[in-house]
């Protein structure tokens, strides 16, 4: 499901560090060398490279990348170089620090909470506390107003069971509770928050399926008919990330490249976050939704080293 291409024989970390160090030295930076090293290493390998680089040169790899690179290419490489929990903690903090926080900004918190494993979410919360000296829940409470705050705190506070266990009687009962809350336009009802933040992903997928079978429409269709405000939009993102994360991220990528200009931050985030998880499924969902290739869409809307780096994460040989 990953599109990342790691060589069959991976050089020792010290050798990778030497290549990176050489890429930074001289009059110009060897961007292609950086792409060949970091763009073809998995998270654990990148973590060891960063640690080894610090030991060998008494310098931060992230700091050298920041000093030597620029623009969208720099942002993408640095995001990729971070250990995934630290990367996501920083993404969440960046979203919360924005003065004007729309759903397009806050959805990164939903992605971390609902489209990642429970263990990853716990690691993100731990890194967030140590890095920013406050909890993710505290910062959501301080920076997001009700009723969005209630939903987001519920999602990031959860620790879902991660095994495939489904109770169809519970699915039927909770589909009814969700339907009642939507009909009453109580999208932040305690039952809604409790169900979506505590049940395991497989149980919730069964609940959403039961909802459609029993009430004729999918739950996201009924939410859309109930309201078109920010609360409804956030709730739909939560449901998409739980029910079909590949379709959610395919839509994030599509939205980032349609129209005038490219939303590089969203495009980078989606590819960097999912390249090692389910990018093959996202590629398939993108084609099914848009009848065009995700790879061609990225190539058509990006250029230079930034394009080469993203395409490397998508499995292309540069």
C-alpha cells in the first residue's frame, strides 16, 4: 500500500550522512543527492540518519536542510525528515496557531486522530506535550471555539481498540442514535461525540453501513442536508477519515491542485503523511473519483526539485 521505494540494499547510516553532508557543501546544494537519500528511506531509517548526522557532525540535519534548501521543496523535505509523531505534532500546532482557522486547516487534526493508528495518536500527543509544553487538548480548547472544540477534543482524547471486532447489534443501536441527533440538528450531541471518539474503526464502519441500510442515505448525505456550516463540514471530515481515508486524502490532493494556483501545503501534507501508509489506495481512489492519474496531476501542477521529491515519494524513479 506504500509507494515508497526503499533500495534492497540500504547503505549504512554513516554513508547516507556523508552523502548529505557533501550535498550541502560547496557553492551550490546537490538537491538530487538529497532526494536520492531521504526520498528512498523509511521512517525508522530516516530517524537513524538524523541521529547519526548529529553524532558525526554535531549539527542538526533539520537545521542544515533548512539552511540549504528553500521554498516548497524545503518544506516538503523537512516535513519528511521529521519523525512522524513529531511531524504531526508540529502540523497540529501550526494549524492551531493560525489566526483564521477554517476547516481546511483544522482537518489535519482530524487526520491525525481518525486516519492514524491509536498508537500513533498517543505518540503525537506525547511529543506535543514535550515540544510545546501544553497538551494538544489544552491548545484546542484555548484556540478553537465551540462547537468545533467539543468534537476535536473528543477525537484527539480517544484511544480506540485497534482490532477488527464488530457487534452488529451495537451498530444498529448507534446508527439510530446518530440518525436521531442528525434529524434534530444536534451534530455535537454527546452521543455523536462519544460514538465517533470511542468505537474502533471497524465498528464505526459497520455503523455507517447500517445507517445507510436502515435510513436510505449515507450518514454524510444526511449531515449535508442537515447543515452546511463548519460543524457539519468537520463532522463529514471525521466520517470520511474513519470510513475511507484513501478517499479523503484523494480529495485533499484534488482540492489542492484544482483552480488557480496550487495549495502546496495541503499537497505536501497529504503525500508526506500517507506515502508509507496507503498511497497506493489513494492513487486508486483518485483515479476512480477523477478519471485521471494522481501522478499526472502532481506532475502537471508542480515543478523542479519539489516535483521530483513528491514523485520520488510516489514511487517514481528520478
